[in-house]
């Protein structure tokens, strides 16, 4: 069973639909025992960092996540869910994240030329740094994935698995031990994304 | 870098695709799920569904269609038509839409854009506008292009993006259905004043038109079309291969 954390952030239709399409049992939940009993955890998220962090804190699930991550259970953060895995975010202020991945979330517009659009919306090519990562089991260099975001991960070289170029190198896939994150939406990235979700559900730690 | 996008648009009435006829290799071209799968397999980067149903029952059918498509196809889905309130946003988002396109609803109440952007995020709100030249100015038209609202299109684009519209679909009434190319001048005028992605609609008749669009107006992110794709006059995978050969980045 895969537990998708329900904390009132974002539209889970495609994520639950894509897992169902892959034949993977998943439950959308904010129940601590259900999360403890799951084989793996997905942390989704769309919207603003501070608001999402507060909503996650309000569920009381952060200690459960900390414990499960420490126990080695695979966790995948998607989009804002990935950003929350980092130590800090500088989205409208300074906010602490869950701290599973070393690095910071910073505004894209400060690092790219003015004539480039923010949010970074659309299909971009993945450049693979660590082909051996289990999440990329079915992914090839140059595969396209779908991004929608205005902030991005920085200072996370140690955890960088794959990135896309948008003047700067935007971390697309990050991983530290049993914690994985994708800045793009695998559930919106066609076959490439479905295969990545499949790979995550096959991860054993 | 980010690719340019090719987006087929499907008009849905009473749960069936309108205009969907004469499509090579497809048995039931009026079935939105069949057609959506076909486009997904041919490399469409995103799908747009417009609900042109008038009746309440038809709207229920549309929600069912949307759920069915969104459970089978995992690329971005934009939904428009009959979007006049936050409840309408909620209705289509719960049925699997990723982005919601507002047109007349925003003309009636521009604050709908602000309220929706605050609730669902800018990335979720697409402004769709029907634009036509009147005395050398670009004007916003309503009611399927029949009524001049008196709103200046360039000002409208600025206003709606300041309220939080995260993308703009510019449909040129002047070039729509003419198949003589996109409305380069109009698109340039809009791209000059906004910093969100712009989707060009109206006028595509050949693969060269897409090349001219992307090369002449670099601010345009995507080309949208309906009948040329539905009738198989242009196949999306052929179009993408052609554009790549012209050094335009595409996802294949």
C-alpha cells in the first residue's frame, strides 16, 4: 500500500488516477497508523510553501513522517511536496522545511534574465547525473517532464539525481537515502512520469 | 530549455466531440476519450476541452467525460466553457482538470480571476480571450465573437494577468477558420505586455504556419488548433518532427 498524504493541498485526481492506472494500491490519508502501515509514502503539494507547511504541521503528521523516514521507508515528494523536503525555503520570507534533503528553495526570477518567464511552465528535458538512482530505473537521458513552479532547489548538489536547464540548472529529481523528490509532476508527464511512479513503487530500502 | 507546445482543442456538447468527423484510423471520433487517447499517443503536449453544452444534464455528462479522460491520460488538461464562479472551478477541478480557462465569466466579473488565483494558484487560471480588430484596435468580443465588449485587448491582458491569470489563450477572430496562418500582429501586441505563457489560437492551416508563429513571435509558448487536427489535415507527430527539423524544440 502507498500512502498519499492528505493535508488539503493540491488536486490529487491525477496522482491517484495514475497509480490506479499502474495497478498500484494507494490510499489518500492523514491517518498516522495508515501511514505507519504503508510500504511507502507520497507527499504531494501545489501552492505556497508557508501555507502548505502550516497545513502539514496542523495534521500533526510531521513526527510520523520523521519517524518513518528514519526507519527507512521510501518517501517521494512531488513539486511543492519535494520543496518541503529541503531544509529551508525563501519563498516570501524564510521558512524551515522538513530537512530530509540538504539545500534551499529559492526564487527562480532572481537567478534568470528578466525576459524569461516565471513560472517555469511546460515540458523540459531531463539531464541525468546519477543514472543508478532507482527512481530513474525506466528513465532515459533527454526524456521530457512537465514542470510548473516559480521556486527551485539550490545548494543540493549532494542529492542531485537529474536536472533541467532553464538558464540555471533546475533540480528535477533529488534523492538522499530513502527520500526522493521530483520538482516536476510525474502524474502529468505522460508515459515518462508513469514509469517514474512505477519505479518509486518498486523501491526497496 | 522548455519546449514549445502543441495543443489540440476539443469542443464537447452533451458529452460528445463536436467537429470530430472524418478522422483516419479512429472508429468513434465523437468519443472524447478515444480522441483524447489518440492525441496523447500522437504527442499532444496538453489537451483543452471546451464545454459548449447549454443544458444542465449535458454538464453532468461533461463531468463524466472529463473524469474518464483524466483517469486515462496523464498530461495537462485545461477545461473551459461555462466557467462563471468559483463553484464552476471546483466542479471541473474535482473532475480532473489541471487548469481552468475563463472567458465570458471574466468579462462579467474580472475579480473571478483574482479569487480563483488566490484559491487555486496562478498556474490554474487561464484567461481565454476572443479578439478582433475594430478601427485598428484589438477589442475583446463576447458571445462567441458576436458582441464587441468595448474592452481593449491589450489592456485586458494586462489587467487579468495582474489579477493572477497564469496563462493566456489568444484567439483571433480575424484569422479563425481562415487557415491562412496565425495572427502574428495581434499575438505580438499581447506578448509585448504580459510575462505569462501565451497560447496562440486561430488560423493554423499548415505546418509552416506553426514554424512562422514560433519563429516570429518568440513570446508565444504554444499553438492551439482544432479542426486541422480533428480532420487529420495535420498529424501532430508529423508537425512536431517538422518543427524539430526547423530547429524548434519539441517534446517527442
